[in-house]
C-alpha cells in the first residue's frame, strides 16, 4: 500500500504503507521502518506491485494536470484487484 499525503502517518504506520508526503518534516517525524517518498506526482513505484492506494484529503491540493498524471500512475502501480481510497474535497 501507499498512503499519499500521509501527514503524520495515522493510516500509513498501522498499514505499513509506503509514506508519500510533500512536507519532509512530516516524513522525518514518522515512526516505523516504512519506505518514505516525496510529493506526487513525482513518486516512482514499481508497476503492478500495490494492493491498495490511499489518498485521503490530498487530491484537492493537486492541479488538474498533476491529478491526471497521478491517476494514471496509480493505475500502473496497482496489482490486479487492487483498491483505491480517495476521500476528498472537490478537486
Ligand atoms: C489535509 S492533510 C491530510 C492528511 C491525512 N491523509 C488525513 O486524511 O488526515 C493533506 C496532506 O497532504 C500533503 N500533500 C499536499 N500536497 C501533496 C503532494 N503533492 N504530494 C504528497 N503530499 C501532499 C500535505 O502536506 C498534508 O500532509
């Protein structure tokens, strides 16, 4: 799993997710040994490897073109049957 916009890791830590976050201070403060990556859409993940993507309350921070790129990348990252969770305000 990857948690995009993980902030302080409320979801990423218990899930053991890859932690994707714009703010490097948040990534540095995370407990746990998960992989830590930066801001989307610049994050690279091997194709077909993820069972789930969580992007909670972050999509509305992306510009339209960034959101289109990120959605395509998420599609590439997911394994067959993978799930996407996107609670969000209006993008
Ligand atoms: C409103 S908080 C949501 C935190 C948590 N996911 C939740 O639902 O409680 C949005 C988070 O997304 C991060 N963020 C904003 N733009 C981002 C981007 N392009 N890539 C990764 N994280 C981003 C912010 O730094 C912030 O930590």
